[in-house]
């Protein structure tokens, strides 16, 4: 009888640990991407309502997609619309959780941004794996950096004329790195909504997450989280 009880106890422990493991969602995100801070707050809140704990792993832009689309990670933190066309194993949650503003930074004289075509005569720098910049500058004279710091170094040493990136990422990097002599060009290239993606093995979570994201968006919770996250980034000493 004693061995039977010990057996039951061990089985219960195993079941409990398995249940806990099933409640962990591992998400890939782009490292050094400041706008991810807002998305992370929203995603954590949403999964929390479903009883899941979120664990984020930070990678370079391309590697993050490799990890999530291969299934090594359970989800991709935030990406632009339509990613599933290129990565069919990633399922898009159709309610936006964030947005990005495409910005241009330069060391030279400023100019007016009318569209992506405003950049055609420049040597353009972008960060590898940042899809909106990859797509917007397709066919142009582009140099790809591994990080925002490297991209700003390219700008400072004259390797590129302009640098394209999400506005909040650029402003935070300039503040964090204390870089002088670089300014943001007036205007916005484009504004894009950002969406959460889950690996197809978790597609049963899609309707649940969409319902929660919609509720958070309508209530204003998403906007409040975004505003708070960015204020902390840009006002931190």
C-alpha cells in the first residue's frame, strides 16, 4: 500500500509539472527594438487572462522569425500585417496590439518626406530583419546593419546618408547611446499596425486572444500600456 501511495504521489507531481509546462508561452522578439516594450505589456496581459505565463527570448530580426516560424518558439511578439504569406506556420491575431511610425534620421540638412520615393536619391541604412524598412526600400541603395547602434555609426561616419527605422526605436537609441549630431527628419514615411503571431500548433488560442485584444483595444487599455511604456523609455535617466 505504501508503494501505491508513493506511486500516486509521484504521478500527481508529474501531472502538475506537465500542466505548468503547458502554461508557459515562449515568444521570440527583436532585440534592442524599443517599441517591443509596449507590445510585451499588452501580450503579457492577454495571456495572463488565459492563465499563461509569458517568457520572451530576444534575437536579431531574422533569427526571431526563424525561431517562431520553425516552432522552436511558440509565438512572435509583434510584426507587420501579412507575415503569414511568407511564413505560413505563423498565424496572425487580427487585432493590432501596437503600431510603428517609419522615421528617417540624418546628420545632414533635412528635407521633406512625401513618401518612400523621397529617399530614392540617398544611400539608405536599415537594420537587417526589420520588415517594414526592408519592404519600403526594396530596389533602392540600401546598406543593412546588424543593430541600431551600428546603423547610427554608419550614419555618423558617412557610410549612409539617411537611416530608416521605427521612430520610437530611433529616439530611444539616440538617448541611450548619447549620440550627438543626428536629427530626425520631419514627417513620417508611413504608419503601420503591428500584430501578434502564434505558431500554428497554438491556433486554438487565436479566437481567445482576438477576443481579449479587442476588449483591451476598445477599453483603451492597449493605448494606456503603450503610452506608459514609451514614457518610461524616453524619460528614463
